[in-house]
């Protein structure tokens, strides 16, 4: 029953690590995802898209960071798809910032997601993002600006987006820089704190 004029959304901000790393020219293109291995995250879609991608563009790797009830089934699916040698299940890690800094593209295949902290951390690291167009994801992954969006559960579309970024390092860099700029402007700790402060002052 409140008027819209009285509602204000302040997004969570994330701190950015000081870790920076430039991948060597000619290195294997590495994809990464970070999150709980649960059905809502739909990692099976990601694995199927990666299998298509690995057949079309050999020499890629997918690093899956996190753990959860779906892990045994996902490991079995990777073997079934013939990509077990190219998928690394890393489990829980305390060095996610360092892992992101050594990766080329961040993936998110969720069936539902809010404003993902994992995506924001990837943007901090300058990674382009390929993600499903669900929930709050389009607020951070702006298609063609900070990454590429695909329809929920569209394996072929995700594979095409992955391949598009494999073949174009300049495009990866452009989208990654776009994500960094958006994160610093709209989703930083400083921005969130400043907007809370403005509310306390009655300025917004």
C-alpha cells in the first residue's frame, strides 16, 4: 500500500580484491562458476553447453567452485558427456579472488537468481559474464555491455555465447571492462554506504 515514491532500492556492494592478473597470450581459455551445487543453479545446463563448446573449440577448461548435494550427479554427467578431463570440481575455496583473476569468463546458469554476489565479484575481477536471463541477473549482466544473456535452460544459446567469447579476446576485454565500470559505479561498498547515508539525511 505504500506509494512508489517512498520506496528506494539500495543494492548490496561488494569489496574488490587488489589481486590482478593478466593471462598470458595463447593460454587455454578458462571458464569459471562459483556457487552452491544445487538444482536451482542448473549446473547440468552449463555442463551440456560446455560439452558442445569443448567439441567446437578444443583446449578450454571449466572450473566449478563450490559444493552441494548435486556434486556427485554433476561429476557423473561430466564423465558421461566426455568432458571429465576438462572440468575441475574445486569444492569450497578460500581463494576465490585469486581463481577469478586467473580466469577468462564467468558463467551463471541459474533457474532463479537475485542480484548475485558471485557475479559482482566476477565483475570486480574484470570478467565478462555469460548468464541466464532470470530474476535480478539483468540488473548486473547487461547484454552486450557487461556480458551475454541467454534464456533459461537454453543449452545451445549458452554454448554459442561461450564460443563467441572464446574466439574474441578483445570482446572479452571490452565486456569485462564494462562490468568493472558498472560494479564500481553502482555496486561498490562505497556506493552502498553513500546511498544509506543519503537516506539518513533525507536526501533520497
